[in-house]
């Protein structure tokens, strides 16, 4: 969970995305106890507790103890009511993690977890959404998704959760029934309030650039050792936020997986009798969540959700992290020198398929979504020039190795005159005469194709992205010129 500098505009403005603005419910302080159960229901920890203002209800005292549950239960007088999504057997929750006051970009969402609970089977599924995923925000153009909440809050206080939920609906195709937003301080204090969490560290790693959040950009070195460890709030926050760890733990995707582990550990601890039967701990949690967590879950909905908590089986949970690995529906690239994540073919349908099948635990969904295309094949004599259109060393050479192993002849490998291509380009010099090879290259490299009008008319195997002249390569005797773009890293550097 680490905040970053304020985002800049990436691409031209486009169609509206953020339309819904749900009002946040004001929930009394005495409801905070039950909301601890809600924190951990859907997303196995992603139902964070509620903040927000007091109502007329009095705050419970420590002496009331566990009997508070039965008192609250008597307040629920609408057993016939259904939770949002319950009628369709799917309750969707969005968990947002922000830095909060005292951090740079306090409303940027460092964490976004979309979670679903299926009452009929007690299944839970979680999808971590990368903060670099780029979406269109009306009047602001293309921005990273972590800026949606911040921009909405800047324009209208209290509107960020609804804006983020609307954006998630657009890209995943799922209605967000409930939203929870927690800041770093709340995250840290809640873990301390429950007495720490037990986490299994899968991989030992050291991060020498962990931010101190001192306003001066200073960092410290942190380390984690493989194995079980009990983490207090400060340690758990560092484990969840770290972005520069070695041993494969330096990516946002590894960080998202660690965040899911912390949420599950918090669920286990929050539901332990050591917490539920301890009035002092409960009162500390109540105080913490009142000041640091916001949600649109009402009191009766919390009570209803609390009934489901004991039924959830951790072994049946499905945890997914959306990344840019080979076969993923996403790819990484640069726009205006900013690293971003985009959907392949500018299409959200693959992500919607994953979200629709969130409870599938096998690889069937993944294979439906974005299986890597087969390597391209070539007849003898197909000659290719490859240029590196990025500043990443080795992309052209690595691509040449892959294509040579598939039967292509690599005539030239060099750097392009321009080194900021976001996507791979293929220029056809055959006038459509080698359309089958061109089509296989287009699919394999996820490339845009440029053909001459004559080539397009003589071939029905390739649909070019643009028609026109191709760069002059007189004397090079090539069939195709391939300029590798940033998206090429997803294929050739893995």
C-alpha cells in the first residue's frame, strides 16, 4: 500500500465513465463492533469496518461485553430484507486502501480489491486490480485507476467511493453492491487492536527503498524472512506496501498478493474468540474504525452479513491478481514516459469474463481469456527487419531469437529512430503476398499492421490497422519491418 506522486494526464479526453454517486450512510458508533465481522466477510477480509459520523445511539462501554451482539441483533427488525446482490446469489464488495492524512496523494487508492460472496455455496472470490490500470475519467482524460477516488473527492467530498465503484463496474462488468475505504492509519491500528496477525511469508526479500513518509523522501531498508511470523500493524503495513523488494517481490502484482494474505490473516484473527470475547479489544477497534474507515453498509446490512461470516470456508476461496504476465488480458507500456497497464486490444471483455467466473478455482477461465497465441510459422525466405522502438535494451534481439526459431530469416536488428512506440508495429513490403505469415506475426506480437492499399486489396487474411505508404527500406530486401513497442516486453522478456 504505497502512495505515489499526483498523476498527470496521459491521453486525450474521451467518453464519460463516472456517472453514479451513491450517498454514504451515517452509522452510529455502536455498530462498529458488528462491522468488524463485515470487514472480513466478502474478500475474506475485504469487508472493512465503518467510519463516519455518530447518530443518536450511545457508544457501548467495555462492561457490556459480548452481550452487545444480542442487543444489536434485537435492533434488526427487517428479516425479510435482502442484501444488495443477495437475490442474484452474488454480493460484490469493493475495498479501497488510501494513504489518508499526512501522506502524499492522501486519496489515491493504493489498493483496490474487488470481492464477491456467493451465499448459496459460501464461496468467496477476490480480484486485486492493479493501480496502474489506465481508464478514461470524464474531463480528465486517461489516468491511472488509482486517481479515480482522488479526483472525485477533489470535486465533491464524499463521492470517491461511488466513483471508484462505477469505474470497477465499467471494466469488470459487475455491479458493486458495497464499498469500503480504509486509510493506512486505520489498517495499522486495527491490526494492533486485534493483537497482530499471523502471516506466512512465502519468499524472503529485502526492500532498501521503503518510504518513511516523512515528507522529505527518505527511505529505509526492510526485510522479511520466509516462514510464519506474527506481524504488528506497522510490520504488516510494510509487508503490504513494499514495492522494491528483491527475489521477485518488487512488482505491484506481488504486492497485491501480499495484501490479500494480510486480509485473510486479519479475518482469521478478528473472528477468534480472543478478540470477540474481549470487550477492551472491541472498544479499541470501535474507536479506530470510527476515525479511519468509511463505507456505505448500513447497520441492518452489517447484521445480515455477520450471519454469513462463520460459514465461509477459507479453503474454497479464489484469489486472483490481475497482472501483465504472458497470457494475461493486460499489458504494460509507457504513455508520455509514464508506465501504465492497459487491456489488450483496448477491450475489457476478458476482464469481464474473469470477474463473471470469479468463483472458478481451476485454470478454465484463464485458458478462455488470453491463452498465448501459437508461435508464428514461416515458409523459407521470409525476411524480416526488427527495430527496437523502446528504451529497453534487448527487446529487438530477443524478438529476433524467437522469430528465428520459428523459421523466419532476420535480415537486420537495430534501434528505431524513435524510441517511444507504445505498441509493436509491422509494415508489409510484400503487397499482401505473404498474408498468412503476416497474420501469424500480427497475432503473436499483438501488433498493429500497416499495409499499402494494393496489399490490402490483394489479401483477405489480414485486416490492417492502417493503410498507406511504408518506410523506405530500399536495398534491404525485406518482407516485413517490425518495430517493437513497449507491449513487446510482455512476450519477449518473459
